């Protein structure tokens, strides 16, 4: 028997074990759930695009709301600290999800005070993530129970045990933390801990970007811009 045949035989034997069968089934169920969540998010985004013209019409028919909208757009376009707050806040909401790293790097490249950049973006970003938490708290429980069923309690336990670590890392580096914070609301994670850990993660993000800014702006981003 050749080595290749031996490996093939052992692998076929392994495929018959309970561990392999259970793992395969769990992965299949997980993929189905992730697919359902992805479809829901895509439909949500399509719905947003569909309703956008109606929102514009609504804004035009309500001058005071339109004035607020125009104010936000103006502040962002003028690259003010208030504009940074708005971008950080709305960009942290899971169905908008603007890549904050690019915005922060842009502000750093313009020579804005790093402490003001950090303070404004942290406050805006944490408040935006808290909106996701509230959405999960108010609307997410039934959906999560439907999607995860028996795994819902395990998910709740996971959030309690490892949630703080995930929030810190998820806020510090590029990740789908905006979407995951909805789950934290669903699991009724401690609001106090939520604010503490997301703030720590956002502070780490600012520190990382500050020290990597030159390299990212001069080496990484030009390479990607050259590709696209």
C-alpha cells in the first residue's frame, strides 16, 4: 500500500467517525444560518435603496428635517470635528457601516490634533455601536432565537464569558463589530461593560492608526489605489 492510499484509507475511516459526522452537520447548519443572515442584510440594504427616493422626498417636504440632514452633510464635507462625530456615529450603525479607519487616516493626514480626533471619533463611534445594542435589545431576541434555536443559550453564555475581549479586539481592528453588537443587545449584555470595552477598543484603534499612519498612507493605500 502506497502512502497516498494509506492516507486515503485513514481519511475515509475518519469520515465515518461520530466526531466527523457531528462536526460536518454543525458546519452545515452554521453555513445555512450565516446564509440566512447574509440574505436578510442584503434584503435590508435593497430595501434601503428602494425607500431612499421616498426618504429624499420626505426630507424635501419637511424643511426642518431637511435642514438637519443638510447640516450633517455640510459638516462632513467640510471635514470639521463635528463632521467627524457624525461620520463616526452613523458609520458605526450596522446597516450603514462606514469604514472609520479610512476617515481617521484622512483626518490624521490633514494634520488635525490627534487627541481631538480620538475623543470625537470615540464618543461618536461608541454611541453608534450603542444604537446597534438597543436595536438588538428591542427587536433581536425573537429573530436570534429563531435562527439559533437551541444554540441561543450557548450564544448568550459566550457573550457573557468572552464578550468583553471580543468588543475590545473588534473595535480596535477592522471587523464586523457593528453587526455583532446587535447580538450583545439581544443577549442583554451589561450596558456598563459594553461602554467600557467598546471605549477601550476605540482608544486602541486610535493608538494603532496614529503609529501606523505614515506607513498606511505612504505604502499600503497607494498600492491598493494602484490596483483599483
